[in-house]
């Protein structure tokens, strides 16, 4: 056995787990508006359980309506939720996993737009991100919420869950009491560490009383909140010592809150290193007697095994890895590491969508949240034509081939990948190349007939009897019609990144979307003085919030100049003319890099419809967007055509 610690039995109180892999809580927005489990939710949880994870912690589930954080979050606030939770518990158990629920109240990090009422908190101070003044909880209100936690724990037990976890992390209500960052009370619930701990103690004691001595109750904490006045590891260790004495069965060590979210510690994005919170778990582990769960960007079994072997934690939680590949634990156990379709930490499909109150997708796994549709076997074997080998086309091809169809793919370039190859050469973006390589490996493994270096024209479909054609031809860069655009000091950013064009001297990047800002970073990194001009009020607004803040920080360090509300008017040999609120002025520029987005490339659609019954346009060819949409649409084109 290559990973003996990972696949050894784990213990949390009276619980025994078959291995040390934990699914940490992740809100999906798959429940109905009343917090009840839907068939979609059940299929999703069943799919993850089937992949071999040992311990599953269901998402932050609101114990009362005023603490609800997301529109379709799971609820455990009333008895009507028990029937659905029972199904989830059974799904976990059917595959040998142990399963529990995270009990949650959002406090001031919940918003009235979701709850319908003013948020509540220990003190009437708004969270800096949600920015809504909460009502300070009276002692009577506190007692009521404590009761709600214990009633929720009883529901979990009735539903057949194996344990509950109290959500004491991420700046939600329990942390709001624990932390001097949010708790400014002067009564018995604030003022000293012991008083700030009172609310959590009351919640725990009430829960314990309600579920009995043997039912494990675990606790999630932010090892460090990474905000001024916030909790740090030394404070967390003190909290753990007290809670251990009371009987907490395990400590789950995460980090951060909404105010520090953009620092990229809570759900580390691509630009952050792997395993960055392990030191916090290890710090707690040193002081704790109860089992410790480590989490955050632990993406290889080697890293997980090392954490366990070195005694830094007793369990390893792998959240986004399981969204990306629910079979991850099973594949590790069976030595199929090359087949792992790991998380690339893009934070676009999962948390990016969740924070926009949408349902969670996974950029690299279109089955996530669509398990029911993927679970329906196709009735017939189809002949499938895919045009374009970017993420949309490759996703269509692997989905079709994995479902047993006969697939032919055309790509005009000598290699597959589409825009992934340029997205992935930008600084801190190499995970896009990992996705490209994995998709290519799957295409090869599945034996897809691939014509590289072949520009598809409709005559290639004539007489081939294709049942389904997927047009995934991507997009072309926009070239604005401006005086001087034809000069040889003007380059398109895609050409530059692909090495077809070069930049010299002082560079002006025109267009401050995410791609433009990243291109500016790459050029500044190569030593060019760079200015970004952006017509709207800010740059990189299309990037996930954490990625954006990290990117802005790096641009500042690289001294990239950013001109907002500024338009390019004309281009000369050594200067451009720009228009901004102060007027129209010249600006020196040796090279002008155009990064103004793209337009769809679906040229063959009309003609192809005459030869193939079912034609679908997907990804950028439909509308230039992101890899997340491209991969999803590529796969869904196949599933929908099977109907
Ligand atoms: C610099 C840059 C950074 C980016 N960063 C991100 C990011 O961080 N996150 C994100 O989600 N998205 C990002 N994107 C956007 C993302 O790459 C695209 O949305 C995505 O690649 C679209 O996928 P697609 O398969 O639809 O198209 P493409 O990736 O463009 O693939 C289309 C493929 O079709 C081929 N093709 C075209 N015509 C034919 C033909 N007639 N016959 C055969 N083959 C043909 C092309 O050669 C190409 O390989 C970035 C884009 C750029 C340029
Ligand atoms: C979509 C999404 C939803 C999340 N929801 C919760 C939650 O309900 N409760 C919680 O404590 N943490 C939540 N988290 C944080 C994860 O539990 C985990 O700590 C984080 O994703 C880092 O681990 P990973 O790199 O293995 O994904 C969420 C993360 C994601 C991506
Ligand atoms: S959407 Fe991106 S970050 Fe989220 S699980 Fe999928 S690959 Fe990972």
C-alpha cells in the first residue's frame, strides 16, 4: 500500500471511518428554496459517496431562517427537512462513508436579501463585505439561537446522521462571538476571551444535552482570521483546549472570514501554494488531544500522506478535489493517479458561482450538479463530429466517447488546447495547462479519432452520416477600427502570448479585462514599462474576487500604470492618443497590445445544418466567455442530443 496512513481506519469519538479522506462542508445551492433536499442534491451526494471518501460533512445548513446565507442552501431549521436528510445519510452509508451535517448561522455575514430580515450579530457592526448593519442580539435572542442549534442537532440525529459539526469558522455567527474583530459586547458574552467563548460553549452544551453523550460533535474553527484584531492561532489553541475539555470530538482547522476572503486563504485560488493552511492544523494538533482535520488545497495523495505521517493532522479534507473528481479517493487507492481529474483552483465554477447566488458547477467536471442527467445511459450509439479542440470541443469529445459514442474531432492547429495554452502561460495560471493536458490524455485514452492541423470545412461531413455535430470553434480577437490600427507596432494579445508577435519598449495594453490585466502582468514581468487603459471604471472585474485582489497587488508591485475610464482614440509610431475625463492627450507607446475581447467563430453552422440532423454551437463559438461555460456546454451538447 503506497499511502498507508491515508487508507488506515480513522476515529472520531465513537465513529470509525474507512480512510482519512474527508469531504469538508461546501454549500452547493442545490436545495430547494425551503432548504429541503432535492433529487439533484441526493444524486450529487450519492456520486461523491460512491467515490470512496471516508467521512462526509454536509454543507453549512442553516439552523434558523435568519441565519440563511444562500438562496438554495441546505436547511436544518425545521422538522420538514428531516426526510431529505435521511436520504442523504442513507446515500453516504450505502457506500461505507460516515456522514454528518455542519450546523450554521450566518449572523452578520447573512444578508436580508436572502433571509428577508435584518441580520443579527453580537454587536451592531456591519461585516465589511456584506455591509449591512446587523441588530445586536439580546440575551433572550441568544438563548433562542442556542435552542435552534440543539434542535437542529436533534434533527440530524433523527435523520440517521453520524455526527454534527458546529460551524465556528469563516466569520459566521459563532466566530462573530469568538472574535474581537466582530464582538464588542461588554456583557457576559464579550470583553474577554472567556466571555467571547460563552456563546460557543452554550451552543455545544445544548447540542450535547440534546444528542446524548455518545453522538460525536465536531467543531470547525478558523485557525487564523487574517484580519486586524481577529483570532490568531494562539487564540484558537486556547478555544480548542476549553472545547476539548467539554467533549468536542474533532477540530477542523480552516482559516479566514469574509473580510479576509480576498487574501485567498479560505478557498485558496490558483495563485496560492498548495497546503498553505497545514501549519495552522499542525499548530492546533500540537496542543490538542482530539483528532484534527487539515484542509485547503491539499491536492495530491503524497501531500495528504505526509501530513498524516508527520502527525500534523489526523484527517485530510479535500473539498474541491471531490467536486472535480468524486472518484479521487478510489483512484488513489487503486493506484490510478494518472486518471485523477483534479481541481485546478480556478474558483470560477464553484465558489465564484456560489457567491453570485448561483448553483455550484465545477469547471473541470461538467457532471457536478448534473449527476442525474449523466446517470441516464444513452439508448443508441451515435456518430459524433466535434469541430475545434479547445476546452469546449475536448469536453464534448471525452463526454461522447466515455458514453460509448463514436467520435471524430477536427482541430486546425497542430495541437489540441485552444486558448487554454495561452491562458496557462500567464503568471500563476499554469493550472490551465494541467487541465489541457488532462483533457488531451483522456482523448488519447478513449481513442477519439483526431485530425490535427486540419481546418474543418463542411465537405468533410458529407457522406459521413454524423448524427451529432458540435461546433466548438472558439472565438477570434476583436480588432477595433481606429486610426493607426494597421501599424506594425500594434499587436493582438493572443498573438503576443502565442509567440506570433513581439512587444518592444514601452507597452500600452488596451483593455483591462482579466485577460488584459494578466497580459500586462506578463509583460511587466519581462521588464517592459506597462500602462493598461480601460474604458470602464475598473480592471479585471471579470476575475474571481480573490484572484483579482492578488492580481491587483502584483500589478502594483510591478509598477503597472492603470488608467481607468480611458479610451484609445488613435495610434501613432511612438505614441497613442487617449481620451479620459481630463481630456484627449497623447501618451508615449512603443507597442500597443490589443486585448478587447473576442467575437464568436461559428462560420460553418448554416451549411453544416444541411448535412447533420443535430448541430449544437458551444463555448466561445456561441458567445465568448470562460472555460467553465465551454466545458459545461461541450458536455451538455452530447447529453441533450442523446434524448
Ligand atoms: C489570455 C487569455 C486568458 C484567459 N484566461 C481565462 C481564465 O482565467 N479563465 C477562463 O475561464 N477563461 C479564460 N480565458 C478564456 C478561455 O480560454 C476561453 O473562454 C475558452 O478557451 C473557450 O473555449 P472554446 O473551446 O470554446 O474555444 P477555444 O479555446 O478558442 O478553442 C477553439 C478551437 O477551435 C479550433 N478551430 C477553429 N476553427 C476551426 C476549424 N474550422 N476547424 C478545426 N478547428 C478549428 C481553434 O484552433 C481552437 O483550438 C482566457 C483567454 C485568453 C485569451
Ligand atoms: C463551493 C464551496 C462552498 C463552501 N461552503 C462551505 C461551507 O458550507 N462550510 C464551510 O465550513 N466551508 C465551506 N467551504 C470551504 C471548504 O469547506 C474548504 O475549507 C475549502 O474549499 C478549502 O478546501 P479545498 O481546497 O480542499 O477545497 C466551501 C468551499 C467551496 C468551494
Ligand atoms: S470550479 Fe475550479 S476551483 Fe472549483 S472545484 Fe472545479 S476546478 Fe476546483
